[in-house]
């Protein structure tokens, strides 16, 4: 099939929720993708922070196919080696005590919300269910995670939403105004990805942690986008020197297959009992085998490379005429320019560079394995498009 035919069929049969770029990819290697006409693209999106080691990664493929040769699915009525191994590695690397696996970021956050509400009710009574999130946050597309998302634009059409979510500004005064005796959790993204790569202030995050500790409120970090090495830290909270009670992650963890994980630390490790939560596919052995091969390679050496590459890119990007600001950490970067971000993304794609947008900004989330040549190519194209 050629690319044009695929696009026609997609438009006819796929529900129209995605404003796609007019490109269908056929193959790739690392940070380079190829469309059906053989045109090459350098990838600075990673399928939205998913393909940590790019596409067609040999180690990940071997882990996945080795598991396919054994068994592809058992249900969670039985034990599987990849699921147990991955949970152990996550706990060893973070200090978490227990992990629940789902299939997406939204599900990881749903799990966190359930844990927080059960914790609230069992320790303080049935009214302790309120969860504070931040304005401009993004926590997912299910009805409940949309309710948790502090942006009006996501609250059209789908109400009534579950009660109990309130949105604070990213200041401790605003958070304190929202906190009361019925608050069971505060959930934040250390860097808000979807709404523009907004890096939260370090003191603010520490103050949130402190408020949570003092009042026995669970501190939840949504690391769906920031996690798994993206920021130059395994999880972004580690850059803030705080200790959440719950960390959710997804996107990059699976290296391209769907997974979500909700990590429970000391305080809430034993909240869940039999029957409290579940998922048919959650922790699927093929996905977990692949995820293990990803997570086990995110070591100190890789993380310091990510920080170095991030600095290199940020410096080069700041120097482009027309770039008003550069935000982010590691290989999660937002660019503010005076042109519409969607227009920049479209022109970059025409020139063979894949970038993302985040509200008014251009967003870069390249594979962590991006090379210097590929970074230089990205800077050159962005420079041409932005300063044009
Ligand atoms: C992408 C994202 C989600 C939702 O993840 P899905 O896998 O699409 O359900 C939740 N939180 C954050 C911070 C995200 O970036």
C-alpha cells in the first residue's frame, strides 16, 4: 500500500479524533523514520515520549520476541516472570514497595486516585476524598483523569464528571487555600508536558511535599511523560529532592508497547487488598519483558548523557533568532517563539524533522539515544523554520 491510500482509508474508517500530519511511516532505525516514499525523517518526538531508544531497537526487540516464543498472555489469575521481574526492578531503582500495572498513563493515574481515596476513607472516614491538582495539568483522557486535569478545554461535552477534584495555581498559597480536612491527595507533574513544558519551581514542589507530610495527605507525582530517563533523572521528582507517596509512569516505560505503572511507596504500600483493583492486560508478559530491557538500560551513564545532550540542545536552541524562551529539563524541551507552534511543526516535517507542540510551544522529546549529528540536524531545521 502507498502512503496516500493509507491516509484515505484512515480518514474513511478511523474516528476523527486526531488531526494527523499527512505522513504514514513504514520503517525506521533509531531516531530515523522512513515514510512510504522512502523520505527520511529525524525523530524529535519519540511517538510522544515513548520510544526511549528510538525504533527498531535490537535489545528491546529481542526481549519482546523471546517472550513471544514462550507465552504472550496468561491473565492476572497467574504469576508471570516478566511482570514480577519488572516490578522488582522498578522498586529497586526507586525505593517503591509495590507496583500495580495497567496499560496506559490514564490507567496508572486512575490507580493512584483509587489508592488515595481508599487511604483517605480507611484512615479518616468516607468524606476524605478530595484531590488537589494544578491548573494547566494533564492527567489523561478517561472521565476521571479528565476531571483531574486542570484545564477547562478538556471539560467540554463529557460531564458530569466525578466530584472531588480542585485545581490550584502552582503556588503554595493557592495549594493551601484548597487543602482541607477532606483532602486525601495532591497530584502534580514536576514538568507539565502537555501544557507547554512548564517546569515547576523547586521550592514549590518541596513545599507541597511538606504540606502533604504534615497533614498525612498523599503526594502523587504523575511521571507519565517525565519518567524513565526523559529529564536526565530516572524520575523527575528525583531532581527536586522530594519523596512522593505514589509515582505513576507509562509512555517511555514500555519502549513502544502499552504499559502503565503505579508505584506505591511505604505509606500506601498495603492500601490495596484482594479484589480492590484489576486489569485484564495490565502487566502483560510481552510488554513487561520489553519494559525490563528498557528500564535496565537507564543507568547513571545514560542519565548523565541525557543531561549533557539537553544542555547542548538548549544552548543551541536559545541562540536561534526568533526563539523567545527555552524551557525543560534533559531531553524534554519547550520552545517559545513568535510563530504558531503548529505551523512550525508542519514546516519542520516538510523538511524531514518531527517535532511536537504543547499549547503555544514547540516541544522536543527525542529518543534518549539521539546522536550529535541528529541534534545538529534538528537545530538547523528549527533555525531555518523559526528565523525564516
Ligand atoms: C500522556 C500523559 C498521560 C496520559 O497517558 P495515556 O497513556 O495517554 O493514557 C497522563 N499524564 C501525563 C503527564 C501525560 O503526559
